[in-house]
C-alpha cells in the first residue's frame, strides 16, 4: 500500500512540475517586447515641434499602438488587405506579362512599363500643410475634392492642432473619404528599392496614389528631392506614376512657397527609385 501511495505522489509531483513548465513557456511565448517609441527630444528634433506638442504626439503614438495591438478586427482587416493586394499584383503581372522586379535581359532591365495617373497639383497653404496637400491631391486623383483646411481639422488629419501631420491619420482619412479599405500605413525601416517599386506599381496600376513621408537628414547632398537643398526636411509627397523600376513621378506641394529654399522646387518631378527609397528610410508610406 505504501509503495502505491509513493508512486501516486511521485506522479502527482511530476504533473505539477510539467504543468508549471508548460505555463511558463506559454507565458514566455505570449510575452511581447515593448515597442521602441521615440523620445520627446527625438520627436522635437525630427518634427520641429515644441516640447508640449512632442509629448502629446508621443502619447498618441502609444495609444494608437495599444489600440492596434488589442483590436483583433483591425489586425485581421490589415492582414486581409495585404493578402488581397499581393494577389492583385500577381494577377496583374500575369495578365500584362510584366516580369518580376530585378529581371535583366542582356544587362537591361526588362520591367520598363511606364504609367502615370491624372492628378492635379495643389500648393500647400502654409509651411506645415504638406500632409493635407498631399492627401488633397491623392483624393482628387480619385475624383474626391476636399479643401486643405478641412483635411487639417480635428475631424481628419489634426494638422492644425499639432502643426504637423501623423502618417497614420492619412491612411484613415483616405479610406474614410474614398469609402474603401485599400490604404494601409507602414513605417519604413530600411532602404529597399524593390519593395518601394512594388508598392508604387501596385497602387498606380489600380488607380490609387500612394503618399510617402520623406526624411532628409541634412547631410546627404546628392540624395534630395528634386529642386530642394540638402537641408533637413520632413515632407509628404504623393506619387502618381512610375517608369519601370527606374523612376518614380511625384508632385511637390512646396513648389511656389515664398521661402528661398523652395524657389527651385518643381510642381512635378521624376526621381530615381533608388534615391526615393533612401529618402523614405526613416519615414513612412501610405499605400
């Protein structure tokens, strides 16, 4: 009898230890790393805002991150849209017989299909309205016309409140005003020309204008937006065309502003895909 009790106790102890081990592994697997948010000082530097405005922006970044982490329907929706876009791109490439990016024939790129969308130019109405202006142009390309002041209001981009535009709000605004779920927002954490070209071509082929946030660090003199000096710049631009994987067409709402640094900026320009890929590294893309 004693031997049976000892065996039962031993089995019971093994079960307890295994249970604790499984629980701790499950906890370790479920535990997620905290996101690396910028500091208040970094936001002040990168967005040229006051300390109070930077604190508000940081708070909103954290709130939005938590909302997206906790809302399974949003994550599912974004995943579905991404899958649909991938499928659309694959089908479009088959129908048009466009070769995959990077295809070379006798040393020449074979993906040289050129396409542009009809999109009007709108000059930004003040120094920090590049976000509303870019959004206004992207909407107009789809036949929806909204003023910059309306887009900058608290209802949409909240640019007036923060004297700057948050990229995530561009995605929200475009989807709501166009009645679609096409647009997604991505931060760009690498210099990846192929990925940029793929996203641009996907949007242009389906009649949508992507918007990118450019980051000029004030150091690279040879890699700047057309007509701009190499000085520090955070700027939103809408993309309306591509020339294979070589060039990308965009419109620049700062053209015509009174500041001397913008005197040579054209309304429309073609820029090499490699240069733009470098310039949005550290910025974002809404596509």
